[in-house]
């Protein structure tokens, strides 16, 4: 799975809006909606219920959110640490 898809789902849940998540992430609303749909299809679960009243986070999604947050945080820490290696100077 793509870290971008996890981030899109987390941002959508955080903001309560696919449109706002897309705006903050620099994507179009259909692109973020597609990312979330891709996750739902891959996992064969409903993550969000979409209606005119807004978004509802499903119980399945509620259970997955802490795991997804951890994965995203770990990947960010990994990228930061690797970046530190590139910033290190070598020599005596």
C-alpha cells in the first residue's frame, strides 16, 4: 500500500472532509476520494460513509486509525533519519 493513501485517509478523518484534505495535500478532491476508495477495495472494508451531511468514520476505520498513524509516523522518522545520514560529514 501507498503511504500517500494512508496519509490521505488520516488527513480526511482529521479534517472531516475529503475536499479540505485534498486542498491541504495539494491534490484534487477526486484524487483523494480515489485513494480512499483504493484502500477500501484492497482491504474489502468500508472506511468512510459519505453523505450530504458529511463523513462518518466507520468502526473498522476507527480500529485501523492508530495503526495507520503509527505507520505514517514511523515512515516519517525513517525518512528524517536517512536524511540525517546524508547531512553527516565524513572524515577524521
